[in-house]
């Protein structure tokens, strides 16, 4: 079913709005995927905050024109599913993880920070830990020196307390 001019303009506007607030675009060919598999992919994407959409490539090119994702226009060939995400790694991670378990979904490329990504670039981006994981790692690194200092101070306190108590204990039986 083809779209009329107004519907096409609405799709372009919707995708352009999504592209404006996104950091990453991941493209994958979905040829041969069942409807059930596509629905599962969409559910996973929605849960991770990824805007996933099957688009006509001409509409997608128009929507990303003038954005940092325009560099991926050369990869926009064939039946593609487009994944946009505000999180820098979410779109790449959702598509790459799904492609691992389903050989019918083939990563074609993407864009991040105004640079086109090839298949290996998308996979590398997908392997970066999520924002939450990185923040927890930073918190752990910041907490580690404080914990070590507290342990050293506690050990010193026990040593001093133990040393002060030892002579008193030795004097008590002598008296």
C-alpha cells in the first residue's frame, strides 16, 4: 500500500524529529524475517528506548538530510529497518544482539557522531557497555579509594587500641 503525499510528509517529519534527538542510527536488512521475529525485535527495541521503523529508503534519506545521520545515506539500500536511539549504544546493541540469535537480520551500517559506521563499527559500538553500566563502574572506581582509606584507618585504630590494651592487660595479673 503506497502512501499519499501528506502521509509521506508526516513520515518524513516523524523520522526527522526522531533523528534530531538521537545519537545513533543502526541499519539492518530484515529480508526473510518472520512477522513474529520482527515483533519480538520491536518489543526489545521499545524496552530499551530504541525507535525502530521499517521505512522506504527515499523517505529515510529525506528525513536524515541535513542531520549527522546523512553520512549513512550510502548504506540505505534494500529492505532496511532503521533503529534510532538517544542512548549512544542502545540502537546498535539491540540490532546486534538480535542479529546474533537470528541470521536473517543482517547489519548493514549506521551512523554515530556524524560518522558513517560499517558493520564492524556497529558491532564495536554495540559492545560498549550501556550508560548505566559505565556510571556504576565510575561510581565503583570513586568508591574504591575511600573504602581502602577507611580500611587502613580501621586497621590503624585496631592496632593502636590493641597496643594500648596489651600493657593494661599485662599489668592487671601482676597487681
